[in-house]
């Protein structure tokens, strides 16, 4: 029987913050401790409030951070769910494969950064929630 990740495997970590000459520096160090990063991308909601994501990955782990603005992550494992607010670089969220994720932009011009364990492969995505539930249930 295959082992599927659950909500319990999601990790929320605080970034190191340094105040320096009137500016806040958020330090993104040691991200490779969870996995080797192969791809980094950003999402800017371009002045509109919308939902994105609405998918799971079969073979891709991610670390997600909001470097500007505010977003909400709604994460589901088919039984349990977890809601996490991200804002202004203070948090990193590790989302392992097999978790359904929905990203809701709460503020306009918010920017997410996503660090991925795999290069882009459409075959890794599960974009339909019913298909996700079939995947979870074997």
C-alpha cells in the first residue's frame, strides 16, 4: 500500500527577520533541508482578487511564501483541511505532494514565491477534486 501525505506533514515555519537601518530583511536560508529545489516561480495576482491553485501534485513537494500582500492557503488531504494566512514574508509553508491546495488572494498585488522539488510536468498535476479523491482512495 502506498503512503500518502496528510495534513500532519504540512509544516509552517517563520522566516528569520532582521531589522536593519529602517528596513526589514527576511532571510530564506536552508530551504534545501526539506528537498532539493529544482524550480522557483512567482505568482502576482495583477490587481485582482482571485483564487488559484486548485490542484494537487503526485510527485512534487513545494515551499510557499507570500513576499508581498496577503493570501490564504486552503490545504486538504481528502479528510482534513488546514487554512493558513500568509503575509509579507513572515512565513514559509511546506506542502508535500498528495495535498490539494487552493490559493486565495486577499489583497491586490500580492506576490507568492513557490519553491518546487521537481521541474514542471503536467502529468504530476491533479486538477479535478473528484480525481484527487479517487487518487487518495486508491
